[in-house]
C-alpha cells in the first residue's frame, strides 16, 4: 500500500482483545480502514466508534503482541471489495483475500492476497458507443467469464452523468487495462478499467427500481417449491437446532437452485463443511446448464476459527459480490450459513465497546442491522431494461433450538419465507426436516405470484396446494386423537385421514438428498405428483379395519416412492404408475 | 522462573481482584506472559500504561508490592519428541516425578489452518466399540464430544477408545480431573502400550480453575507439532470441556463482561470453535482427531455449553445404561457421527450402511415393544422376537466392553438377524442377503 494514500496516522493507546483504541492526529471517518504496523506487517482494522481524537477500532486479526504506542495508518476508505471478471470459482476469506493464493498451510497474520488475477486476459466486446450518455452501473462492454456475459459497467462509485469518449475495440485485455474513457459534466476525463471497488457496507443502488417478487425461484426441493415457495429476489431463512439438517439443505440449494450465479457465505461455521464444497462441487454439474457447479459459484469462507471481526465483514463481502452480478442482469442466489454467527460477532464487539446490552446481550440495534441486510436482496430493473435479482436464504442457529431468541425473532420480521427445521422430524429421519405446517411463505399471498402461477404452473396450482395442506393438518389432528384413544378407539375413517397425510409426508415432503433423481424435482414433475396425490386424497376407499388401512397405504406409499426414484415419464415410472392404479382400483368405493 | 537482564520488573500492583491484578507497566505486549511472585499470568487488557493481568493460579495472598516480571513473549512451551510419555501440569511442569526437560520453545495457540489447504477427512478410526465403529463411525480429522451425565463412566470409555484406536500419538488434556482419574488415565495408558505414545497435560480439581484455560492450547499445539511436522495421526482427548467453559465464565465475570445465555460469555461459541477447529486432516497425511467430554447437568443439551458445542462439533455421542443387559452402551438413537458417510460402505464392507440401519430399526421396534410391555399390553410374536434380538444385539455387540473388528460386528449382526428375524423383517437389499444370509 502506498504511504501517500494515508489520510492520517495515530498511535495505539489501549488494547482489549480485538478492540484497539487509537489516538489519531487528524480527522477520522466512521468505518474507515486502518493498518497497524506490527513487526513489519500491516494488520488491518476498522473504525467502529470515535470519541474526540480517539478511534475505537476492531482488528480483523489476532492482537497478540500489540503494544501501546504502535503506529497506525488511516486510509480514509471504508472496507471495500474488488469487483471484476474472475470472481467465480474463487475462495475468499471474509475480507476478500484469495485463500488459494495464500502460502503455507496456516493463515499467517498480516498475509493479504489480491482477489483477482491481474495477468489473465479476458476477451472484451464493447457494448456502448462513443458519445453515449451513461450513468453508474450502465454497461460499457462484456467479457466471457466461464460462459457468463460478465458486463463491464460504469463504476458504481461515479456520480452524475458521463459521456463515453472512447471505448476499447474488441480484443483481449487484462483487468487493469483501460477499456473506456468517460468525461463528466465538467469535461474531465476518467479512465475506466475492468475492475472497480465498492464499500461492502453500502448497498449498491445503481438500478432504476426494485420490483415486487413474482416469479417462482425453483429449488427442486418439493417442500419448498410446492408448499412454501420462495420467489426470485425473495428472502427466506432456515432456523434449526444442530443436527436437523441445515447444512445438507443449504448444500442442496447451492447445487440445484435455478440461479445463474451462487454466492456462498460460510460465516463462522465448521471448516470441514467448506472443505466438502471445495471437494464435491468441482465434481458436480449444474443440472440445468450441464456446466461444472464451481463455475457458477463464489465462496466467501470465514470459518468459526477465523477472526471474529472478519466474520462480521464476510456477510457484507458476499452480499456486495451478489449485487455486482445482479447489476449485470443475472439471477443470483446468496446463501449465508449462519447469520447467527454473524450476530454473535456483533455481540462480542458491542460488549467490548461497553454498550448497554439488549436481549441476550446482543446489541440493541441487532434487529435493524438484520433488516437492513435482508433488504439488500431483491429483483431490480436497470436503465437498459435488463432485470437481475439477488435471492437470499440465510440459516439461523438458535441457541438451544429455541425460536424465541433475538436473532430468530429479528429475522422473522424481515424474511418472507420461513423454513422451520424440526428436531422431531430430524429424529425420525424425515428429511428434509422442514416442518410444512410451522413453515410459511408470505409469497403465497402475493397477487403477482397468483398470476404467475396460473400462467406458468397451472390454473389451479394454489388451490391444489391449499387442499393438500389442509389434508396434512387434518391428518395431524386425528393423529393426536388416535394417540389418546388408541387404534381401536377411533373410527376407521380416522386412520384413513391419518394415512393420507402420511402419504403426503412420504411422497411430497420427504426427499432423498443423496438420490440423483429424487433430490431434484422439476416443477412440471412436482405438479404431476401433487395432482396424483390430491386425486388419491379425494378418493373414497372401502377398507375394513385399521390394519388394512395401514397395509393399503403402506403399499401406495411404497409405489409412489418408487415413482419418485424413477426418471419422470420413463417406462419404469409409467410401470409403477399403472401398478399404483391397479392397487387403488381394488379398494375404490364406487 | 529465572530472571534475565532484559526483562522488565515491577513492584507495584494498583488493583487486585480474585483472578486479575493491574499495574502500571509501559511497553508490554498484548497476551504477553508475566510472573507475579512466581505465579504465571497473562496480559488481558492494556489501557495506556495500565496493564491488567489474569493470574492463572489465583491472587490469594498477593500483596501490592509483589514482584512482577514480564517475559516479553506470548505463551510458549518446549514442544518436541521429548514430550513423549510424559505428564505435565498447566504450566508445562512435569507432574510424573521425572526431571524438567528443555527444548525449543514454540508458540501456543497459533494461527488457524487455511480452509482451502484442508483435506476432506476420509480415514476410518476403529475403536472396537460397535456403538461407535458400526453405528457412529469416527473419521480421522473429526471432532466429536461425549455428552455425558457426571455419573456416567465417560473417562473409562475415553481411555478404552484411546487404548484401542490405531493412532500414532494420544494427547490427553485433562481439565478439572480428580487426582484419582488422573492416576487412572496414567496407569491404564502406561499399562496399555508403554509410555511412548501418550502425552498428558493435566489440571486437577486441586488446582485453580483458571489454570484450566491453558490446557487445551497446550494439548492442541503439541498435537499440531506431531501431526504437521511429523505427519503423525494424533488423537486428542479433552475432558471435561464443561469445566473449561466454566473457567471462561469466571474470567469474563471478573473482567466485568456482560454475560449471555446461562451466564456464559458472549464469545463462548468462538472460544470453543477455536479449539475444536484444530481437528484437521493435513495434506501431507498427518491429522488431529478430537474426542472430548462435555458433562451435562440433568441431561439438558439446550444449556449453552452443550448447545454451542453441538453446533461446532461433527456429531455427538451419548452413553446409556442398557437395562436389559445392565451394561453401558453408546446410545444408538441420540448419537450421531456427521462424518460417517465418508467412510461407511467405502472403507468398510459395502453392506455396512444397510446392516447398521436395519439393526437400529429393529432396536427401535424393541424399545416400542418394551413400552407396550410396561403398559400392560399383550406382545405379538414379532414383539417378542425383536426383544430377544435387542437383548443379544446390546449384549453381544453394543456393550462397550466387547471388542470386535468391524467385519466381525457385521457378521455377528447378520447372525442375530438370522437367529431372530425373517428376511422380510430385516428389509435389506437382496444382493447383500444373497451373500450374507447363510441358509
């Protein structure tokens, strides 16, 4: 880093864990980045509070060996990320260091690596013409990034209207080559390269407007798509106690969601889980495009043993990268596992700042911070008419599995989908353990979605879902009665109602994440199976006693599951379907 | 502690609490070690030239004119091959009666492994205990605790696993052990396979609770030396992590920090994760596996300590007394090894996953049958047979004193299937039944 860039300097006056107080000799900016000189290394920190000349800073690495009087340089810039072609397939830490470029097995203190590849050539095609009027976020040209048209945009930071003076012709360029010259209203020329920077804590706002979500965001997971759909540009969260399958579910979403770009923020979770992604994704293909999964993925990994302050930054780093791809008109999915660890990082810092605590010692503004963050998701329209989206799904790890804790409550206020993982379902191995009744999707009430579903899924789709859900609830109610009164103590009809709901559970809700076919169900197939199941729900059967009811439905469930395991509409699938019809016909009441 | 010429010495404490003391001392580094009248202490807070020290063995009897010597260094210890077969206290002093040893000093509690340099764990660790090897298989590089009630024999099970596990080195981090338990570990290890494989860092209940905070870092730094520098397979035993966490809460309380859930410090998750995440498979073949003990109070796993632990570790193991055989088993229902999928049916026989699931399913049916029996209902023929199966299964296979190879476990489970159940009831893929179901 060039010394001329520093706005002022200072000296450390106090050290309390990873909070350091610095006396500065000039103006200090809230959230600006500073560097402490420690044993010839620059350690990075961020101003989080100012008191007179004293800057309270959080250090992004260990403060071991820090001394009072150590020199500190202030940069005047907030925490920024580099945005440009080459982000995909990368593994970053929370501060956007390229982890693969780091030397050695251990993360050495003060080690920093540039996130992009400076020498790599990209084939650039201009989109704008000299003379065009452009604003921040407008497209100047594009390069091919692993098959994606990666747009080179007017840097988000540029304010006002610009005129394109010159644009590079189609050719191969490195990210730091000038690809356009713009002039502002005062006639000054600005050179634009393929890389730009943006402060992570500030939302990118270079779009015309944000739209209300309307389109289904396919995940291939039936209990989500059918029962509790999330929409493109929507938000959802997955709270669940440990061992309830949060991670398997997140990985399934990362693998098969209908997104063009997937950003994964591994925030304060197990390192081996990230290793699983590193190991498995390069061997898997995107079911929709056939391309390698890694080629649409960017991972921000700040695992639980990495510094806490950088963990807090990691979710913002990931969000900013997602917003960058959204501005190119791409459908982006951001997954954060887990937002509770991020909230805990906030709590640790608030504690050291000696702020008055809110509930469970979290900072008072926790709810506002979480809301602001979730609000950065959404579908946007840009000046050139293109639409992009950031769909956000976060996990929450509630302490003791209790959903009445501050992080879950704050998230519930802002996320529109709630995928409740249930310990009971996990214990009885009913995966994914999303409880269909406790979970909700507010998008089912959106008139935009009603219209979309009628046009793209089916005329009666929403009614079908509701009918199915009611049957599930009825099944649950009679199950309690059966439990109290005993198998013989209730009419046979009760058993039929119960077993019909079990059929929904086994055939629609449960899904084998490790089976190639069953793990990912297309919407036409989900519709087909929902209608099939609903037909059986409507059918009246002649069945003698509860044992016969159980055996009959066990048979039906078995065949339906075999259908789930077979290629849709294949001979095998149709074979099972015919078999099913035969079994049903034997017991149908005319 | 010998004094050296460049060390800074002070004689004026300005403030003494139960666990900390403060003094004016300019130029001190954060987390630097110091000695106050010979007691080890560490810098935990610096404001201007006022330094707060955490005194590990407690501040009882310290006077305001105590001699304070700063070492100028963060915590270090002599790590090397000479540690083999030895037992030390929290300060690295031998407690086994043999002489002090010198060696190269290394930093304790060093940096984390770069996640992209980690290798996915894939090597099976066998223990001879079916509740682990067959139902909750351990993988090297994994971290997993026993969630145990204080009256359960967790330390015995831990030492048994350590004795049977095929690893190069076993490092015991004992926190708040009774002296009896320390001797138990020492004797059983020395008896089991001579001394060279074992290294112990022991804090007993007679020592100050705050000293415990040093134990896991010493154990894990030593483990890192053998796993990373020597490419060895290292098994680290940490018992009891609940007492470690209690010590954390004592210190945070003395530092006037605001407690979060269950009076634990808000940083409990990060504090525990920092230790457990030392479990790793290194690219060059060495690895660190952590087996820990977290004692529960009244079986409550929603308490902050087991709860945070569960979010960090790769599964958890529960012990249970199997009343039908009056022996301790690893609970097949509540226990979970998250990494078992990486090895079962791959490093082990291909029928392993199916046999495991079938046996547990039958065991669950037996539990239901027992409830039926207790409630005075009549048992069906199936009920009676699964009860028989369950009794044999827990007695001949699951009981922790049974020591079998995995293939033997599988073969014997097949025998039990055949003895008590029909092929339909076992519900295993035909291809395996064809091979293993002997007519």
